[in-house]
């Protein structure tokens, strides 16, 4: 029983990392109808900035966290300016945008390897003990923190989208871009804002995760795949669906690694993804199309 509970709790922790990146995917898609395939690499940059600011420079952890999240958020906005805006002006479709963001991710990965090298860089644990003991179950403390953070982020996005003008506009622009423009709201600003928020969430995930996985320049591509699968399972426009999808993937991955084999993890996860999409192609928690905005 202890083995099962440990695997379950660890899966929820790992899944929370996927969920945090997937929430960024969903937030961006809801506003721009596109995906930022640089999200995973932005997570890797969050870990690398954690190493530089906290370990190399020696700044306090809170200061390092704020600076890292801010820088990666700005880089998320850069992705929109470089990979989305020029193509949108020419009338290119969202598939082209997806490919262009993947190209930016590769550029970021190459630049990161030039600056930090290709070897994993150790980041000291800065959140109390390295491991939390929940009865007989042990789990890395950063996973617990990520679990709490992803819930807080999802609640904050829910409140933002329900009770603020800009949040309601971001929900509406994915349904009817022209109507939002006619209402006098700058859709371009909304698009940049969505990418900045998505980048900041990826940077936050990378910073929190750094003591567990270390900081590594090319670590982002694994998170791109799993987080994209998470948002596909939950529903592309639902941030709560992204959270559920991330947790589900993390738990299935952890349990299959424990009871089947490590080599079977991705096979089982993507088999589950195909099965869910066959039953509900729109995802588990797709938001209703009709709503007051």
C-alpha cells in the first residue's frame, strides 16, 4: 500500500508541473487560438535563471523567483512578437504560428546551451526539507509546492476571467475576435498579454522544479510533449481541464513506471490520450461556447 500511495502522490507532484505548463497553453489558446510550443523551453529557462540568480549570484530566493518569472514572462511576449505577430499581419493561419513557435523554442534551446552549457546544473533546495513525510509516504518538497501553486494559479485565472474586463475580453476574443475589436479593446495587447502570462507560468514551474530535475538547457522538450498531451486531455480552452489532464498524466506515468516498467510509461500515457480523445475529442472539460461576456 505504501508503494502505491508513494507512486500516486509522486504522480500528482510531477503532474502538477505538466499542469502548470498546460495552463499556460490553455490560457494562450483561449485568447489567440494558437499554441506556444516554446512553453517547455521557457520552463527550462526558468530553471536556468534559478541557477544563475540563486546559486551563482546568491540573491535571496524570493528575489530570484520574481526576477526569473519576470524575465521568462517577457521572453513569452518576445515569442508572440517574433513568431506570431508578423505572420498574423500577413494572414497566415494558426498552423503556421505553431511551427514558428517551435522554431523559436529551438533557437532558445541553442542559445541556452551556448550560455549555460549542456550539462545539468545543480540547484540547492530552498523550500525547507528536501523531502516531506506524509505518514509513510515520502515526496520531494518542490512537488508539493508545485501542487499548491497550480491550484492557486487556476483559481486566480478563474477569478481574473470572471470578474475583470480584460479577463472577460480574453475569454471572448477566442470566440469572436471582431466583436471584441468593435468594443474598443486592443486585441494585439490581449495576445501579447496571454503569451507573457503563459511564459511567466512556465518560468514559475521551472524555478520551483529546479532543485528536483536540475537546470538543463534542453530539458524543455519533454515538458512540451507531456504538457500538450495534458491540455489535449483536459480541453484546449479550459485551464481547469489542463490541471486535471496534467494530474492524470502524472499519475498514470508514475503508476505505470512502478507496476509495469519505466519503458512503458509513454506508451501507456499516449494510449490513454488516444482513448480519451476517441471518446471525447473536445477534451474532458471543454468550456461551453455560449456564455455572457
